């Protein structure tokens, strides 16, 4: 069809590469997304405490990791941290080797990058919450912690879900940059396959479709979650 | 793959047909003599075959060979014009008549032989080898099974490394990254083009490293000529044979810092014996 040649897909080596690539992409995305959500919640919680030095610390974290390219963060983690001394001695060879593997560097960088964005998303959720709800909670005798976990967090989560969906889909796609530090994910293998076969267009189309399917599953799940958690009186809860 | 091969085949045929038409008309040897200048396509970015020295002159093993051929054909090694070419345009430059001969790390392959003629083969170019620390005990490809070895993304031998030798290939986008990772011990070796690694070993930073695993394959390298020009072909081959017999190629190996190869030594010996 259209002169496209997919005969290379019959090669078991390429099938294995694509499969390994998809598995590693999913692992990286799942790990960094979960960590980003946890970081986002902790950060937003920290900001509600109104402690001067903690605010400053969280703001600094957000500025550093949100305002620098994730690709650069990964390269920094991979090449620079070990040079700065983050090394261990390999017991089997006695050589001094970097502590963090390529996968760990990518997962940590993406978690921090996603986390910084998530803090902002959750914070905006908390800040846009109607003032009257907080006043109501206060008048009912809720303390600071109970108010956060029982009132603010559930409502803020619902308000910031669309923003969070954006962050997670972006984070999923950003995993493709991990190929630069040799994480064998989908793009890493795709490049090798089209270099071997010269079927650049065919490989690109296939990889595009794989990403589209995977990210569509994620956005579909997030849409369902949004519908399920709809906040009465707001957005889809109308 | 078949589509690509067919395409290559068709373009090769087209070029060959185009050539059969024009080669019959122009004898390159007369042209070169009338012009008083041999126009040669050489590399200018590939140590040690053709590269720029500190003064900005194009020098190298194949550049010296080209100059020798010019001397044989025209009486002076200065009667030459060096045209920088790259892998993707050198055959077009030749078939289009912009150069008379290619001396630019041209590997002898059957596909190319459909489009151009090859001169005598004068170098046996090594494929990939493995650079590793001097203490490394590994010396065979088979011993790399399951080990992490740095490489470059997109290299033609990567599939062989992972599928045949079972290497855990850690492939980077660029060479500096791979060299850095090797120094950081992220991998036990770096698999790359042997000649490039040999040159790297000469840098003081890399004194504690060695070529741990020798190349598993060699590809003959030859000059490229337009198809069907027997007279010119013979003249160039004679010049190369004479250079071999005089031990010039061995001298150039020394001059350009190449490891002495058995292949060139054997050819020099055979050429000298033939002459006597």
C-alpha cells in the first residue's frame, strides 16, 4: 500500500526490539508519572502550610526543574553526577562505576520535571477553590490537616485533573528523549531499525501509531477518571 | 529492503547506460594528458586517508597515492587537483565527469561495481574493533556476551553485536558521549571503526587504553574509475602497482601513523616479485 515496505517487521530481532522498546517506554512513563503525582501533591501540601523557608524551597525546586529542558536534566544526571562523585565500586570488577544507571537517571529527571509541573497544577487547584468552601469547613470545626485531606485535596484534585492530564501526556512523550542517554526505549530502537533497513518512513509511521495508541489509552483513562470524579456544580458536574 | 535494492539496481543501470554512451567517446587518459592535470576526489575529513593538516593542506595516505599516480601519468606530483568528496557524492562526481578518479576510502562492493570500475585494491580496511582499558582481559568477540559495551546509534554492525555476539550494547548519539561513558566505566569497551579507535589511542588521554578485540571483518579498498575506460584503468593500475613494488604504501603507513598491515606488506612483496 502506497509503496510502503514493512517486510522488515518479519525479522524476529526487530520484533523483539520494538517489544522491548514499548515495555521500557511504559515502565519509564508509569514510574515517572506516579512519582510526579506524589511530588506534586507533597509540594502543593507544603505550600498550603505557609512556612516561609519551605515556600522558598518549593518555589526554587519548581523554578529549577520546570524551567530547564528535561533533555538537559537527563544528560546532567547521566554524565555530570558521576563526575561530581556519585560513584560506587563494582564488587565484581573493583572498578569505580556511576551509581545511577541510564534508566534511573531518566526516571529521576522525568519525575522531577513532571513533579515541578504537577506542584503548579495542584497549587492552582487549591488556589482556585471557592473561598466559601474553606470558610464552611472552618465553621464546621475542621482543623488544618483534616481540612487539607478531607476538603481541599479532594476538591483541588478534581479541579486540576484536566491540567494533570496535559502534564502526564507530555511526560509520556518526553520519555522518547531518554534514548539520548541510551535508555533502550521505543525511539532508541526505532532509530536503529531505520538505520539498518533504510525504511525511515515506514518505521516513523509505525512508531507514531504506537505512541498515539499508548497516549490515547492514557488520555481516555484520564477522561474517565475526570467523569467519575466530577465535582458537583463545576465543569462536567453541571 | 527489496524496494531499496530495486531502486539501487535501477539507478545503477541508468548510470551504467549513461556511461556506456559517454565512455566510448572520451578517453580519460588523453583528456588528463591534454589538460596536464589529474583531477582526484579525496576525503578531507578522514584521518589517516585524507585530512587537513595543521597548515590546512589536504594530506593523507590516499592523497599521497593520488599524487604518486599523477607523477606517473604526467611526470609531476603537482599536476593534480584535489577535490574533496564525501561518501554520498563521490560516485556521482566521477560518473558526471567532475573528477577522473576516486581515492576516498572507497570500499569494493558488488553494487558499486555495477556503476564504476575499481582499480587494484590497495588497502584492506578493518571493520569495527573494541577499545578498552589496558587491564581488560577480554580479547574475543564471544567473550563480550552479556557485557555492556558502548557504541554509536545507527552503526551498521549494531544488530550483529546484540543478536550474534549477545552484547548489551549501550549506544550513544555521538562519539564524544561514548568516549565519556567509557571513561566513566559505564561500559567495559567501545565498539567503533577500528581506524578511528587506533587514532584515538595516540591521544595522551587514552594512553591507558588498548584495542582489546580485533576487527572481525576487513573490506578491500580501491580507487574508483568510470566504467569501461580500459586504457586509463591500466595506466592507474600500473602506477599503483609501481608504488606498491617500491614500498611506497608501507612508507605512507608510517608517515600517516597507521598500524602496519600484513595486507599491504604482502602486496608490496608480490608487486616487487612480479617486477623482477
